């Protein structure tokens, strides 16, 4: 695997389900990010991790819970989501907070 | 608030011709980076080009170049010799916090259509 990978690529879940999105970067980067991309809206930064410490929580509802066990892996745990949470969730990584970010292919989430 | 504005929701260009996508931003920082990203139908965000604000020379990457006007806070992307594979959504992005923080703020995006 190269670059930034995300699994699953597609996810359909009910509002009472609990699921997790996984991101893995193979670039040796130290910073990782979660973004939400909804139709007709700009990308929204959700969380930023640097050296496995969360440095940004951009007013995201608590039904989204990130986890960064090491610098290569980032998870987004989902529970009791709402239909308006349906979106493309993008993961990115960068060498450090200063440098450009490299994105994964995204997970298309649909909440029924 | 630091914002990024792309005023062209859609643009089109003929294959082999040149097109320019506009972006303006608002910042109080003096040193920062600016980025253009491309998102094709596959939805994979790809970095196209990076500009460092302290450099007066405009960045160039093959057929892609920028026109960076720091005083006007303008950062446009020029695509020369357009190819069918250039068709995508293009996002301008600015890291709020200048050079010290990775909190990227994205513009609304410009959909580029390339006609054969």
C-alpha cells in the first residue's frame, strides 16, 4: 500500500449503529486529519492530530470520536449519527503541521 | 475570520487552451502557504501546486502555474494546454495560522469542464 488509504470506501448505517472509519498513511508523516465533505459545501476540517496528540477539535459533535493510536493510523468512531451526517469523510496526512497535506480516497457515508 | 473565496462555481475550456481559476483569501498573517488541490470524479484530493508567500516568484508545476498577488490577496491558478484529464473540481486552500499550523481552510471549489 502506498500513500493514504481509507477503509471502508462506502458505509451505510442506521442512526443507532456504531461504526468506525479507518485511515492509514504509509508516508512517514507526523500529522493526520479528518475532513467532512458535504454536497455543495466546502471541506470542513474536523480533527487534527500531531504526533498522536489532538491539536484541533473543530466544534465537532460528540457523536464523532477520533482516535490516533500511532502516527500511522487514525480512526473516526461513529455512534448515533443523524442523516445530515451523510457525507464523504476524507483523511489526510502531512509531514508536519507546516507542510502540504496528502489525502486518502475518502469514505462515502450514508446514514439512514 | 480567515476565509477563502472562489468566485467561479464553474469554468469550461477547450482542450489545448488555457484557463485561469480565481481565488482570493483573507489573512492577517505575513508569512504563509497557499495551495491548489484537484478533486477528480474519483473524489481523491490531489495537490496541484504550492506557493510560499515570502517568495516573490510564482510557483510553476509543468502546465500549472499561479499568479500570486500578495497585496491583493489573490492566488489564481493557470492551466496551460488543457487536457481532458484536467477535468475536476479545483479547490484553493489556505492554512489558517499561516505557516505554523495545518488547519486548512478550503474555498467552495470550481468545477472545471474540458471540452474535446
